[in-house]
C-alpha cells in the first residue's frame, strides 16, 4: 500500500531534489536514494523529460517511496504528474490554483513560501507542508518566529543551501525536515557519489534527531 506524506516524513523527512536528472539515470539514482533511506524524491520540471523520469521512478521504487515533481508552476502540470503516477507536488511559490488542483487530485503539496502571508494563504488553500524558500535568505531565526504564530502541527521544510553541517540550527528552530538540492545531487555526480552524500545526510539527520 502506498504511504502518505505523513508516513514518509515520519520515516525520513528529507526530500531529494533531483534537478537535471534525465530518464536514463532515474532508476539507478532513485534506487540508491531509497537504499539510503530516502522516502521522498522530487524531479523538478525544468529537468530533461521530467515526466518520463517520474514514471520510471514510480515503477521502480517501493510503494513507501513518494515520487513527485518540483518547480510545478501550472495546474495542468499537476494533471500530467498524476498521470505519470506521481503523488507529490512541490513548488517554488504559493500559487493557490496549483495547490487546489493538487488536493483535488488527492496529491500531497508543499508550496514554497517566504513571508508569513504566503504561508497562511498556502495553508488555507490546502498545503500539506510549507517549503521555506530560499532558506539561505530566511535563516533559522525566521522559522523560530514563524513557529510562534503558525498553527501547531504546521510542517516546515527549509530548502536552499542545506548541507549536513547546516541542518542543526534549523532543527533547533523547529524544522520538520529539509529539501536537499545540489549538495545531494547534480547531473555531474556519479551514482556512487550520490549514494555517499545520501548516507551522510541520513546519518546527520539521525544524529541530530537523537539529541533534539
């Protein structure tokens, strides 16, 4: 049975952002990430033939891995994602039309937000989690302040510039997980390199979680 977003976040709240991934490498990269413990995999739509990659990942990976699309800008792409078997919509912005379309199709949605106004609007539209983007410019202090005013249970996932070394301050500020981009994957990396970086992120998360 396919897991929901809550199940995946509980297992390991790290989203692999595979920008630039092509279909020819999708399965080997996805399998390496799944073996490391990743349960959330995102192929940004500005990657080569992204829906083909998503379809291959959905077919190859276990049901407890949620595959989705990132950089989703148009509600029509939500339909294309669903047709490819994807279950997670990730956005750089908080477009209510995209969020509502995702929820209408039964997909999980994590829109990108920066000021609190966007965050509250995204939650009202049905967002399942809030992607703090770009995390580098917001900083953990912003998340700590947001935690004081957002509803309890709101899931915050910082994205942008996250490395194993920078996760600690964010977790202490209340991060529920992270989106991991070029520090985890670039097209130039070998599959072995990606597997090694994935293991380092998983180890860092578990160590920080143990002392949180």
